[in-house]
């Protein structure tokens, strides 16, 4: 009989993720299961790998501290915006299905507004 193995990944996480607001979940739950699975997998990579490959996680040029989580499923491309707070805490903001080569400015602006609101809410606590 095979030996049962219990894996405890939580102790190995390098980063913690936190979803701010509802925009991420609104995006996530609209996606088909294969996309949700890939999002979960890539977020797991971001949590656990010391050096995350740029194909999964990249600083968004022209912004102050915004990063994009990069998801590809088949020929579909998705992006999730996030930023760091308190060192290794990654705050997930909003996501979208990328249909053009350039990231839409309105999606970046939405992420910047959410980031600002996060810090405003945090300062009230």
C-alpha cells in the first residue's frame, strides 16, 4: 500500500497575497475553470518562488510600484494588477482579458485608483 504523504506548503511561502476590494473576484469568477486554474497556479508561483520569472510577474513601466501578474491560457492573455505592501505582502487589485498588444490605459488607471484607495482605507484603521 502506498505511503500517504502530507504536504505543507504554507510554511514555504515567500510572499502572502491579499485581495483588496471586489474587482479581482469579479474578474476571477467570470473566467472559465481552465483560466481560474492557471490564475491559481501563477499566484502560487508568486507566493513560493524566490525569483519569479518575468513571464509571470513584471513591474508595469511608467507606474509607481504597480506589477502585473501575467496569465496565458492557449491564445488568451490575462493580466492582474497588484503591488507590494509591507515587504512581501502582494495586494491583488483588478484583472482583465488582454486583447491588444498595449495594456489599456483605463485598466492601469483603475489599478492606480484602487491602490490609492487601499492606502486611504489603511490609514483610517
